C-alpha cells in the first residue's frame, strides 16, 4: 500500500461523510500493519457533541475487528468535500492515535484533490504527549 493509494482511499471515504451541520466532509484511510485498510468519515449529530471524526471512525472500526498495530493514516477534508488544503487531525483524534501507535506512525495530510499530501509523524503532531506508559508509571 503506497501513500498515494492510501490518500486516494481517504478521498473516497470523504464521500461517505454525514456532515449536515458544519458542511465539512472529512475522510480517512487507516493502514494496519498486516496491510488491511479501514476507511472512516465524520458523522455529525444534531446535538453536536456526539459527532465523531473521520479518523476515529476508521480507528474504532479497526479496533473492533481486533487490529492493534497501525502503520499510517491518510486524512483529507474540506467544505462540501472540496479540498483546499490539508485538514489536520484534531487533538482528540491525535490522543486516540497515541494510545495505539508509536512515535513513527505516519500521517499523510492530503492537501489537494489529486491526492498530493504533506507527511508527518505522530511524534511531530503530538509532542510530549500523555500515553499509556505515563498512566502505568504515574
Ligand atoms: N473533523 C474530523 O472528522 N476530523 C478532525 O480531525 C477534525 C474535525 C470533523 C468534525 C466535524 O464533523 C467537522 O470536521 C468540522 O469540524
């Protein structure tokens, strides 16, 4: 699975978004260590706070199926599904990644409709983070 293909799968997933309130459609494609890919989209709610981000939809689908080892995620989003730049994961999603991913977990932030992306690692996007190790030693 190449970053380019994963980015295309994130763009495809954006088409499943349920975002009638914000209008921002978001898609994600999560690559597991065994090569399986889980796609996710944002799912909003009239009460707002129950809404779920695309990244967490992808993670929770994979986790439920028993996956615990992850390699990379591609993420894209934009108003009405039009990508005008990268759509970086929110802090809550980064913290969910922290629970299950190592520092070198790769993020491909898609910044154009043709699938171009900026690459980053989880360590870059969530430095000095609180993790399961801190919980156990604390
Ligand atoms: N959203 C995501 O799906 N992922 C993020 O990491 C940031 C925000 C969604 C939530 C909401 O449905 C919409 O984008 C606007 O905030």
